[in-house]
C-alpha cells in the first residue's frame, strides 16, 4: 500500500481557514494539546512556588 500525502504549503497553517490535509493536521493537533497540558503543569508549579515563598 503506497500512501502519498497531499503536498501543502506550511503557510496554510497560519491561515484561519487554511487547507491542511487531515493526516498532516493530526500531529499538529497532538503537539498543540501537549503544549497546553505542559503549560498548565508549569503554571501550577510556578503558582505553588510563589505561594510557598510568600508564606516564609
């Protein structure tokens, strides 16, 4: 089975209604979800550190 991915310009990613094939969009979606998850963990850790520092 030979699967050819549809070529697309990476500038399509920056457009609101960009034409990005589904197979190509999945990794970008996973990357985005992971980035949001990690950002929330960092925010929690940062907030806990500030609270702990203010209690001293």
